[in-house]
């Protein structure tokens, strides 16, 4: 079990699933560079967190919930939690602080753009569910994304594989943060979509001796320029 | 590459800066002179009697816009920045390595190699137009000798010695690089505290601008601008900013000063000798210098190590980032900026 001081952000898991170096640059070195995508993402989230709880068709909607898991050592926030009233605990209903009755919790995370091909987003959703399960003593079988294009809901089953992968990433994240070492870059096509490409410099010469070769070569070139 | 944002220079005495929504407002005599969206700015630099509201300062801190205050002559007084950025592990690596003799000498040698090479290139560019100037050619040859002497690792105090020798050689012929307005712009030697002639006043002012940009860039990547390698620690002195400046000075500052004079963008009337002998620039001249400095920042060049096109204004940031990479063990040395 981790303490509250040890918790790492859920968002780091997504970054880690995308690229270990990106996760380290952001969460270890404190680097962050906004690009168009991230700024638009902020706008979307601000909107989501704006309103207070509301009830729609008998379903209670709660926005901007903070969650954590001491078992996995994670902390984060949920864009929206849908709470559907159910009759009994047998139907999977959980009791919630400040509310009467029992509810089925269903997480909805808002994303700009379209569903991604990789599973970075699913990892995030699963981590949020793991946190919520721990805090509520609930078990959550399914959650969903709401994607901006197309404006559509996309359900994700929180199966054993996804849970195992999320747990593995949480362990790996902790290893990297504890080591204090940012992993070296590996240039890949995904780098072109990364907002940190200019900080990461995945294509910069990096093999042993590259800087001393650069200095020698450049000085040679400059000194071979003759005086008039 | 990272986006080069604007720096807002406020030079008019009595200006007042405040926040209005997402914008910065500059007032003079209760009249709005300028209103700029915050997201177009990376820094605000205030010279002389300029004040700013506390809400504006907080707003700037939250948006990572540094607000700095200078005396009218360009002496740095204060800078307001938001929370310390970057990684504590990086700063600890910087401190440890600043105490490591071999490591320090290795970085310092990079700074000075680049500085001397860049000074020499400035001389060579000028000597092309002045064929037969044996003094200029001789100085360039001397600098080449210093460069070759630095091709193998040597002790830190010897690096500092070479740096001093090279600077003397360079400035001893600097006057020859002035090709117009020779009567008003004469250079004997470097004087800083205070500058005693027009050229020194210009150099000091442009160096101040550059030092500020370098210090901000270092803070931006999470390095401590005060802890240098070549420059020994001295309270109140931005040692690391001065280190990185060594290699950038000839290319960004010295050439700017030379072209301001040689292209007659500034005139003798823009300078005033005070009773003590110290020389000051007037507001109009400062404005020209700032405008040209900003223009220079927009120029595109090819970075010799990254082999990528970058704008000159990002050089402090790029070098700060490369230094951070070296300190973290990502690179096997510090690739100082050497221009061709």
C-alpha cells in the first residue's frame, strides 16, 4: 500500500503507454509543452468541470470527481460519473456519501478528436475505475469515452487483460520515477504527434562521442577558413 | 521548434501596466497606449520608472510570462517568475557537476572554444571586405592558435587564461570592424561599469538583453542560472547565464552592434556623456536597438549540432536545453553553438 504522498498521476500512465521517455519528461523532469491538441483539450475539460451535479432522466451526473488508489499508488480525476439508481446491492448498487439509496457507477471520460488506435485512453479509463472501485468498494465492469469527433459514446469493457496492463504500467511508472532517470529516446512515427518532440529531440545525435566529434569537426571547418 | 513569442519592452517613464481580461494594458498619463493578448508574450521588460499592478504580476506568473525591471541604463534590478520550473534532480546534477573539476573543465572548454571560434568568424567576415588588413588577419591567426591550444582537455584556470587572451586579441582589433561614423564611434577597450564610450554603452545594453534571454531560457528548462561552470559562483551573479552568453555574444550581440553603427541606424546624437564620463543612450536610440534586436531574433539559421532550421531568438533556449541534456547524461558533451 502506498501513502497519499506517494501517489502518481493517472495521466502519467497514458503518457507511459504512449512512450516511456515522454512520461519521464513530463512527470520526472517537469517539462510540458502545450501544443494545439493539448490546448484544445483544456477547453473541453473546462467545460466538463463547469457545472455542478444534475439529474437527467433519473440518472445523476457528477462532474470533476477526484479519485485515488492507495493499492496502485495513483491519483486523478474523473470527468463525469453517471449514477443510475438501483434497488439493491445484488444489482451492483453501491451506497455513496451524501446520497440516499444505491447506485450503479458509470465513468464517462471526454476526449477531443476520434477514438485512437492504441489503448492509451483505455488505460486511463481503467485506472480511474480502479481508483473509484477502491474508494467506493464497488466493482465496475464497464466505462465509456465521449469523443468529440464523431460526437459519440464508446464503451470500454474493463476486462482482466486491461486491468493487468494498467497495473503493470503503474509498477513501471514507479520504477522510472524512483530511478530518477529519463529513458533514452527511440525515434518512431508516433514522435511526430508528440507535443514534446522539441524538448525530447529524438533525432539529435546521441551516440557515444557525438558531441566531441561535432566540436572537432566544426572547429576544423571554422579554422580552415582562411584570412583574407 | 518551440514558438518564439514576443518580448514587450516598456521604456517610457511613468508607464503603468495592468491586467484586463486576457490582455496586458500599458497606460501612460491615464491613456491606454497598448493592449496585448498575454498568449503572444514570453516576457515583459520594464526600464526606468515603470510600475505594474499586483494582479498583472500574478497573471503573468500564471502564464509563464517573466516580468523584469531594469534601471534606465539597463542595469538589472528584479525579475518576477512563477513557480520554479523543471526537475529538482536536474538542478542537483548541475550543482554536483559544478563542483566536479574535470566535468567543469570539459563544459568550460566547450563554451570558450565556441566563443573564440565565433569571435574569429566575426573578424573573418569583416576582413573579407578589408583585404590587406594585416592587423585583422593577424588577430584572426592568433585566435586560431588559441583554438588549437584548446583542442585537448586542459585545466580550468588555463581555460580562463586562454579566454582572457582571446578576448584581449579580439577587442584590440574591434575598432577596425567599424567602417562608418568613425569619428563618433571609436573603440579603445572594453569598459562596463560604467561604459565610457558610445560603443561600450551599446555593447553593454545589448549584452544585458542577451543575458536576460539566456537566464530566462535556463530557468525555463529547469537549470539554475546562478550556478556556472566557467564563471565562479558569486552571489548575485548569473554565472551559468554568463557561461552560455560567451558563445552567443559574438554572433547575436557584437554583430548587431557593428551593423547598427555601420549601417548608420544609430547616430552620435543618440548618446550623451555624463559629468562622470559615463555614456548613456537616449530613449530613441534604445528603441532602435530593441527593435533591431527583436528583428535579429526572427532571423532563421541552421543549428550546427541539431542540423535543423531555427530562429536566432531560440538559440538561448536551445543551448539551455542541450546543456540540460548533457547534465542528465543524455548527451556525451555540451555542443556549444559555433556559427559559420
